[in-house]
C-alpha cells in the first residue's frame, strides 16, 4: 500500500500487485493460495500490535471447536516507509538520534542500543518482520509423530474501554494478564506458577510503556503470590515489528526450551527509576536456565486503540506430560 500511494511521487509505475498485496488479510490469503494451496478456511483478525495473538486465538478456537485439525498462524508487517515513520515520529513514539545521544551524553548514536525496554529510554525502534507457527490438535500431532516445541494453553483478549487517547494505556491489559496467570495456575499450581514461569513483555522501549506494563506485571504478581517474576523483552534486539511482534516473543520463548537460555535485556545498564519492580525480576543479562526449568511463558501484547492480548505457552516437557 505504501508503494501504491507513493509510486507517482517517486516517478514510478503502479503495478497490478500494489493494491491486492496491500490488503490487510493478504499474509493469510497469499500464503494459503500460493504456499500451502489448501481448500480450508482462511482469514485474518487485526488488533494493532496484538494482531498475531488475535489470530492465534482464532486458530486455537477453530481447533477446539473441531472446525480444524491443523492451523497455520502468523502475521507479516513491512512498515519501514517514510510516511509511516513520519506518523510515528509525530506521535513521539520513535527513538531519534538526538534523543539517544542525549541519553548517553555522547556525540555518537549507538543504534545497537536504540530500543531500551524498561530502562532510561526515548521511544521504540520500528522494524519489519514475519512470524508463522503451526498448531495441531493433540491427536493429530501424536498420529504424525510431530516434534513438539510447546503448546498454547489459552489466549485472552480484552479491550481498554474508555481512554484518554488512542495510544494511552487502559484497563484491558490488566484483565488479559490476570486471566492468563489464573489459567496457568489452574494447570501447574501455585508453586510452579511462582517458580517456573517467565514473562515475555511487550516492552516497546517507550517511557510510557515501561511504567504502565511494569505496573501491570507487578500488581498481578503480588495478587498471585509471586515474589520475583522473571521478565524479559525481545524487542531490545529485533525492534518493534508491530502486528508480528508477539510472534517474535513466541519464537524467543520456544528458543528458551530448545537451547536453555533466556535472552536478557542487554541494551540497558539499569532499570529506570519509575519502573515498578517490587515483585519482578527483570533480566538484564542472559540467563542460562536449562531446557527444563520453565513450565510456562506468559506472552503479552498491547496495541494502539485499546487492543490487548496475552497468551499462555506451555513447555514441550509439560505438553508431552499432559498428552500422556
């Protein structure tokens, strides 16, 4: 769509691909038609930066209801266009070179540390990406002998309701995080919830997010009796891929169980003073946990307009135990 709108201004030709490939559901339609070639259902749900989790819930619901046995879930985003970047700059959402130099009191801009979740920061780093995963019902996964990388226990979605502005935080994310935590507790119990779970934060790197999201986690941790809930944020390395962002968090979570390491937030040296932390353990260094130390990961996503979603992922070990 960006190419469609900007082609004439750049003296370029508009092609027949510009319009259809810009449709919101095209990541689903194009892959379904030209990569998978299936005759099953296809479609897309959109919820700003929570988009991938919206679609994850849709696929999970289809499998639970018996409408599908396998579902390919994903999101793709390509927002690095001058007009889009100008829009986010106007909102004050993006980290800029002058602001980064001011934070570091330096004449040089450290672009490798541009995104600084939960530290002294000045905005997020826009990124492009695509993430896709395959869901199957239990019986089909066993029947085919598939490699089990984990499982989805549940996904909760709640809107913010009345808000001061479209980008302001609201109450909806308190509900999604609390409901997801309760769902995990019902599966693994209080002790494992407190000792064997991890939070993959949305962690955009904006001053507002570091306060509001940390307050949600800290409040929920206190209510559920968690003393030091580990929190990390993969955007420190990959930036904010918008609709595909939760896919980055899921991929990083599956990697913990595959390799036994949790990527820490190494783009910051310390937490900002206004970050809530009484019941949280922010990982500022990579942590070697081993492949079996975590039973579950909570993946959180917050989007403009009041879109919130939180998913509960179960480890491959626990998934196989539940299958048995």
